[in-house]
C-alpha cells in the first residue's frame, strides 16, 4: 500500500491568461487545484507513494482529474464516480501583488456528496501517514463525519495523522462553526500545521508559542506553524513529557502567486518527517517548497522533484 493516504476535493481550475479582474478576462488556461491534491502531488514528486481518496462526477472534469493524478503517479484506487453530482471547479485571476481572486463552483459537487462508502475498502497496510485538512470536512455534515471516522481508522491501524486547518469560511455556516469543528478535528490528530493568522483565529491567542501550547495541551503531539515571510516554527511533546522547539527563517524569492504555498509547505514537512529528518531540516524543507510554489502562477506547478529541491537549496539564500 502507499506510504501516505489523503482525502479531499479535487477541482478543475481555470486560470486567467491576463492580469485583469475576472469579469474582464476573456481567456483561461485549464489546470487542476485542491489543497490535498497539491500535497499529494508534492509528495509524489519527492518520491513518496500516495493514495488520493475522493468522489468525482461522471463527466469530463472527473476524467481529467483522474488522468492528471495517474500522470503524477498518484494512486487513484479510492476515487469513486457518481452520475448524481458534477465535479467542482474554480476560476482564478492573476495579480501583481497579494492574493488572487478565486471563485468556487463546488456547491453540491460530487465530492460534497461523498458517503462513508468511500471508506469501506481502505487498506492501511504499509501506510504511515494520513493527511487531512479542514476543507473536505467543511463540504457537508457527511464529509465531516467521514473525516473523523477516517482519522480514527488511521490511528487504529498505527498511522500518524497530519492536519492542515486550511480555513475556508465560505464553506461553513458561520465562523463560530468553522472554529469549533476545525479544532475538534485538529485535536484528534498528531501533527497540526496552521498558518500564524489561522492559529490566532482558531485559538484566540496571539503568539506562536501560545498557539502551539493550545493544541499540545489538547493532546496533539507536534504543532508546526507557518510564519509567512518570517519562516516557520515547531513545538513537540516528546515521549518523556519534555518539549522541544525549533525555528527556521524563510528564503528570499520573488513572489508571483501565494496560492498553494501552504500546501507546498505541508508536503515538505510530511516528506521530511517520513524520511526521519530533524526538526530544523523539516522546517527548512517546508519553507523551501513553500517558497518554490509562490514563484509560480499555478497552485502546484512549483512543487519540485528531490533534484529540483536540492538545486533550490543550493541557489537561494535564507533571510537574515
């Protein structure tokens, strides 16, 4: 079986060919998007085997997604199809600075209609990590319960579970619900990877140390916090009850598009964890792949092979 399992909603993305508001764009390029999909791609390109679980529609978008994943050498055995709902998609524009405009067409999508049938035949043998985010659980009450059950199944089979909150307020009924349900999921997992602003929102606390302690006090083993243009920080509870902290500065790179940087970071952290690297190297790899991703327009085109990653580390300098 594959080293890593993940579950999510893949979407076709139409990226604007010109730097204009979406209402004025005439031409788009078809690509692919989805937070968990980006992480799966990042891990596969670094040489790790990944299974991706989801439900797509019996439509051209669903076929495109399956074919794309196969080309990226991602296992599609757990992708189910339905003729009762369409595959979701999104459109995104280009900007010179800041976050681009992204419009989602995912309400009532095939992934949001997934049921626990998706979990029935999962084979955990040989797998080491389950990666989940706060997005798939936000699609419906059913997908939320599925995610919780999948986490429990993974733990019962000896897997480590990593979690990226990946806040999507538009998918929740309220911010209060998003915070409550996302934290429930986070506290079921072993490694939690919030962004700094996310961490402040979900905990109500102001420092990276306080955010880490919030989750560690709830039973999480390790918290890895993305600090944006500053770098990243981690705090871990060891088996003897002691804590260890680490911090790494980020790399100096030109920023083209920030979307997907967090997913690149997550693929770096997960791959480095699988390879048994120390905390400093784990953070360095996360920072590096996040930096490589912001240098590219697509949500995932910047995700490197191990050779590409090593070349980046030789070429680019860290901030002082």
